[in-house]
C-alpha cells in the first residue's frame, strides 16, 4: 500500500448493533467476555485451549519463541489428534453417539457412531501401515465429500503421517504438483464420484497425475464410490479400499504420540490471489485452537448436530468439519452434494430432517440462496437452528440480514468469522453469547488475539481509517511454515511490518481492514484489490456492498480497468435493462460518493470463482484491462471468463 489514505466511510461500515437473542445467550458455551483475562494472562491463557485436549505427555511451556516467527506451542507435550477426536469419547457415555452423519449426492445417508468411526479409522490406519506408511510420510488424499475422507485423515493422524488433502475437483496437474511438492509416496482416492447425478471419472485423473510425478508413488488406495457405474481397473500398486480394510478387520493400532510441534497436515490456500501456497500445521497448537474456537464461536456442544457446508478440501473443512467438532465430541454432518440439486431447497431439507443446531457456510452460498429467493428456506421447518456462521469472504450487510432473517428466523446469532488457511482457525468475530453483532463487520478480535489495522509504517490507524490487517502476538492455530520453505514463510507473512533485530514479529495478513470506535473490524478485501480513483483509494468490498444493497442485485465484483468496472449478477427473474444501472449508480453516490460511481457495469449470470467459492477479482481485472489471465488453476467456472471476455471485447 502506498502513503495515500483510503477513502472514508461507505456502506461497508457496520450498521447498528444487534444484541444476541436472549434464548441463545442463556445457554451459550461462553456467556462472559474473557478478553481482559486473556490479555492479562497471555500466553498462559491458551492453556484453556490445551485443556480441551487429552495429552499423552504434559507440555513444559505454553509458548516457545526462541525461533520466532517459528513459534512452538505447548512444547514438550505429546498427543495424538485421532485419539483426541475418537478414543477419548469412547470411554464415558459417548461411544454410541453419532460422530458423523453423511448425506450423499444420490440421496443416501449414513451415520457412524464414535465407536464405528474409531473402528474404521483403526482398520484404515492398519491398512496404511501395511502398505509401508510410517511416521512422517506424507499421504495425499484426493477424495470427494465421502466418509472415507475423514476416516483416512484420522487414520493418517493416528499413525503420525501428515495428510495432504487435495480438493477432489482439482485437475490432474494440480494433483501431481502437490504430490511432488510433498514428496508423497502414498495416495488415497476413489474410482469416481457423482456430479449433479452423472458419474465422473476420478481414477483417470489420478492415473494421469501419477505418470507425471517425478518420484515413485508406491501405493494408491482406491475407494469404490460408484459401484457398477464406472468399473475401474486396478493397476500395479493399486488397492481397493474396502478389500484392504477387510483384510485388516478388527485390528487395533496404537495412536502414535506426536510431539506438539510435529506436523498434522499440509493444506493449500484457495489460490484467490495467485498460486496456491502449501501451509503446514503442527499438531498441538492447531488442534487446541480449532477445538477452542469451535466451542467459543460456533458454540458446539457434544449433543449438537453441527453442519459446516464447506468442502474438506479447504481449511474450513479441516478445522470445522473434522478436527474441531470431533475433538469436542459432537455430531458433524458431511454433505457430498451441491445446494441446488435435486432442488434449491436441498440444504434446508437436510437441516430439517437432521434437526441441525448450528450451520456454517460461505457468503457466496448465502448470496446464491438470496438470488434463488426466500421461498426455499421458508418451505422448511428450520427451528432447530441455534446459530449461523459465515467464512471466506466479506459478507455485505444486505446478505447478512437476509441470512439472519430468512434462515435464522431472527432467532440465531450470525457469526462472520475472518480467518485464513495460515491462521488455522478463526481470528476476528463476535462471541455469539457475549458480543452484539454489526452486519458488515466481522467483529472484534477473539480473546488473546492482538489484531491491528496499520498504516504503511506499521502504526495503528485511527478508527474509521483503512489500513493493513496485522496480528501482533502469536496464537496456537498459526501455521508452522510453508511448503515452499521457511524463507518463503518469513518473506510472505513476516517481512513487511516486523523488526527482527528488535525481536518484534508482526504477521501480515495481506488483507485490508478498518476498525470502528468499538473495535469492530470490517475486512475490506485484499490489500492488492484496492482501486485508485483520482488519488482516492477505494476498497472493493465497500463498493460491492453499495451495489449489492440494490434491490435486484445478487452479487457484484468491482475492479479497476479503464475506470471502475462493476460486474453485477442480478437476482432470479430480474431484467437489468429496466433501470438497474441507474439505481446502482445512485446507491453508490449515496453510500460513498460520485467519485466511486462505476464507469462500466457489466451484467453477468455468474462471476469467476475459485473452487472454494471466492470471487477471483484478479481475473476480472485482467479481463477489464485486456491482460493475460495468469494462473487460473483455482478457477471453478472457466466458461464464464470466456463469456465475459467476449462481452467486454464486443462493446
Ligand atoms: P490465496 O492466499 O491463495 O490467495 P485465499 O487467501 O483466498 O487464497 P484462504 O486461506 O482460503 O485462501 O482464504 C483466506 C482469505 O479469505 C482471507 O485472507 C480473506 O481475504 C478472506 N476471508 C475469509 N473470511 C473472511 C471474512 N469473514 N470476511 C472477509 N474476508 C474473509
Ligand atoms: Mg490468502
């Protein structure tokens, strides 16, 4: 960011506060604000997170900073993540409680109790060991949202083999790059899976990918997801998952006691801003942090049916479908399908049938629900819901309110959680039983988190002013390093605002934000997404909020081209030629000022998105400026890029 200040207020400013409903507060896991205590006790406060786990060997210290910014949490401690997610729930009364409820793409459902899940995880662990996997071998998991994915993750964790989950929709190329980067010799995948009812060949992609890996892949385990629909041939060193597990039926495998600092997994970022980065998470700090935040923020309780509708192929699924909820002994729901198949009420039908208590999704999904119309959620009984959450992108106030009203019925707090693959878990958000909500602001930093919005010199900016979002103190969920190496880790996150000579390490999130006088943070987008208009710096999130506030607009993305370009996706049944551009222009004038009025509004049925559902503004900017698109491997809907190129080129 350069020396100039960002523009002032806009609709991205949080609206009036909404207190959490009393019905929620009276039973919330956290009813008192622990922030002051956390600050006084820091870093000792994080013992409260560690206490949520069972340790094989107690740790010596909460935090070691002698190798900063490579911090070690709960150093000297030993634990096993799978034992924490399974074994300890088997003692006590929880063994027959549902751990996992799976809703398949073809309408199937399957439930695993904690005991059943533990049995399959041990069989899978035995099978992997039998193939030669030993502690610290990286196992690549290339699976869709089927129960075998969390089973394989926990099996890896049990034997101390870090997993590298590759989102199932990624290409053969992306798979081979990740196998190679991790020097991974073992792979678990499937024959194929269903996409909107059609069988899709996954094994073909795998065979191609493996051919181009520079080292030997010693064993590939193939889950038969499709049965007869797509027979697959097993080559050398390829094994059928179910046969393999049957050969190890009933075997028990002792959980390996891992050092707290040992790797639990590697996970790639979404690739929204460039090439995806491989982020490494250690065991003790990460697991403590996701358990603590799932309890404090998602209010997860053992008796809940909890549903995070993300994909396990991204960090949200790791932290808040698998590790956090299972560490707390709750029932976590796993959904394989899409939100609109067979119909647009699919998610609400699942919520009703399973009496889901807590629902966590992405703003892009909520904007799609809004686009389709309130009749879909309203045609189901959603009264089991107690809490709603979002993650992944800023949520504009209009979308927030729609979610609060039409899905939550005005009775459920909405937590807008800001965090990153690198942070491991949530960083900024309201504590739902404690804090008032402000639609449009993620919220204050969580207890123990020292987030600051700073100017280019690293000085905190005044309330209302925008700057870079930084984190000052380490936290347990933080990444250990990057796959690209320790230097890349320091360069990417710790170089801009730190003063290593003074031992002063500051984490640079790469996001821009603004704080209000109450300490609520509004995330404005990436620092690189800023638009410069006549010397004023405008945030894309702010402009997009003003546009989405327009009745009839479902989604918008703003970028700099020859002037300000707004790509706008209208709601279902709305004809944009009937005055919509004028209303958008007026709304932007009112919210920010005429300087921010888009020079060009391009209507489009959809926007280019990453496979994890984020708008790729970088590509829209390149289209607007007629530039080369660069790395598009993260793109989910390439067809829209071609269409937009044509539209822009023609006009
Ligand atoms: P890459 O780092 O490869 O460009 P990415 O940053 O999208 O991809 P993730 O780690 O999945 O990869 O996403 C983290 C980013 O998502 C954050 O830096 C932020 O920009 C955005 N984000 C997540 N949650 C929120 C939120 N509640 N409000 C605003 N932005 C959010
Ligand atoms: Mg990122």
